[in-house]
């Protein structure tokens, strides 16, 4: 049976595309995804914020280098530590050389300059497309919903004008008018929309009275929201539409 399709202008042997996640940190897993019918694969995300944190920690660690130079001679020089995007970029190249299906990179930026800089590097590394994992939790009581949405539009517009590979935008479901936002992202150049992002929601440890990370897997019920919005948006925008979260078995894929 021919289930080939086109996504982001890329020819795919099937519409099944594993979403960004930790499984893709192993090349063997990516190969297994291809062997089992994946039409493309989205790599785990590159986080600008994480890169900045690692660089700051290295800078703090080397701040007093001259105070104990002899002891430091036992360690490699700080320039040997990879705190930039190099490891991720090398992984893109490795993945591209290991499978025949399209490899889609994923980027979570912090600053507009970071979005553009890392998008260019990802393109140069050979990614077939780029998914913009825009994670915005607005907590500023003085920032309007229009301001938040304009941030999205500016990021997409600037990244799109800076690279030639197609881009998809991974959205959260919490806009006041999701349909309008989708239409505007389509207008500023998004080749595809991925519905929907799952926002980080920490829990409370009652024993120690601490906020703790508690990353939970999605459930099949969560698939209903992206399916509904894909049905609403289909035929109204040019951008391709992809569903993510809650796909657990073959029946879910068929839906």
C-alpha cells in the first residue's frame, strides 16, 4: 500500500514522523524508526538557554584559573569543552549519514539573535528541515496577548528569511484565537504547524515542601485536541499540519 505523502515540501514514504524526544539521542533508535516505517524523524531539541548555562558554568569554573595554575595543569584546557551547539550539529551530520529518511532538527531559542544564529548553523550542518519549538510562558502582567503573538510572528519571519530549508512551528494550545495565530504564522512563512506542544508543569513534593520536575508521558486522550484543530484548520491555511501527543497505537495513527 502506498502511504507516501509530502510534508514541508519533503517527499516522505509514510506520514509517520517520530516527534522530538530522548529516543533520538541514539543513532540506533533512529535507524530502527526508519526500519519500522517512519517517513522522517525529528531530532531532540537544541536549547539556546542550556548552551548559555553551560558556558556560564564553565566561565565560573575557570574564573580563578591563575590562582591554582599548577593544579589546573591536570585538567584539559577550557577550550576543549564543548559548551556550544557543536555536539548537536555533529549529531545532525551523523544522523544524516546513517539513514535515508529526512532528518528534521528542532530548535528552542531564547533570543531573536539566537534563533537566527542557530538556525543558520543547523542548516549548514545538513538538516532537511527545522522545527521551531517556541516555548513561551508569559508571566508578565504588562504584556498583552498581542505582544506574545507578535513575538512568535517575528521569530518565524526572521528565521524564515535567514535560511532556505523549510520550517515548521510547534505551537501550544493556549492562544485566545488559535485559528488566527495559525493563519498569521502561515502568512509570515511557516511551512508547517505542529499541534500541540506540551508545556512543562512541575509538581509539589509534600514531604519536603519543594517544587519538583515531574515529566509525564502523554495519554491517548490528549490526541483529541490536535485532531480537532487540524480538522478546523484544514483547507484554511497553506501550511502543512502535523499532530503530536497521544499517538499510542496503529488505530491512533489511522485517526
